[in-house]
């Protein structure tokens, strides 16, 4: 199985990288009101990436703050379900003079990507999306998977719990740990 994964990843690595760099270019700074439209743009881009990666369902859920993105791939309701949590918001970039490269213009130096959010957390959850895509396209999915990618982790995550348990919006009863 790992050989088929390696082949798929090798064949698609340039596309994977370019897609991640595009995500890193979005200045999704949750703590700054001037980035509200960037937060929405980033949430929509993640929804599109979830669908392109193989989720059967993905949606941007409005909150009292920044949107939460939910996606799922259910192959068999009787199989275990893996939950992937991530966040697309990033810290403010100031002081700018401490950056050696522009924070929202990803730069690759010695094989490392330098950009705000490259490790915390856009790069991290993006890896999970590409793992899903790899499993879907190599017919190796063995569990269900659900994604919750939020936009307020850097400001204390006040909204996601409300959505998950139906206090605001709905994930259609998904507080049930057996779903």
C-alpha cells in the first residue's frame, strides 16, 4: 500500500506544493478586523480544497466570529471515524522588521517553507487534506474522516464548540460520539 501512496504523492508533489503556497498567501489574521474578508476567503478556499481532496460534503459555517469549515468523507457508517482538527487563522506579523522574507509571500530556502502559518497551522492541516486525497485516489481509505478547521484558534476559539453542539448553527447532531 505505501508504494502506491508514494507513487501518487510523487506524481502530484508539485501541485500539492503550489496549492499549499496559495493557501499561505492568504493573510488570515483573526485578531485584526481589516482581515475579515481574508478570513472568509481562506475558509472558502479550505472548503474547496476539502471537496477537491475527496470529501463528499464540505461547508463553511457562519459563526458569531470567523467561519468554521466542516468536511467529511464517510465510506461506511460502521467503520471508525477519524477527526482532524486544525485552524486557518494566524498571528499578526508585526514587527515586520524581524521577518527576513515577506510573511504572506511563501519563500522556500533549503527545502523549508517560510511564511506565516506554514507550520501553525495551515501546513499541518493541509498535510491531512493531501493524505485524504492520496487515500481516495489510491482506493486505500479504511476509516471515515471528518474535518473541523476553525478560524479563531489564535484568539481563544470561542465559536467552534457552540457549532459542534448545536448552540449556534448545526452539524446535524454530530455531538453524538458514535457518529
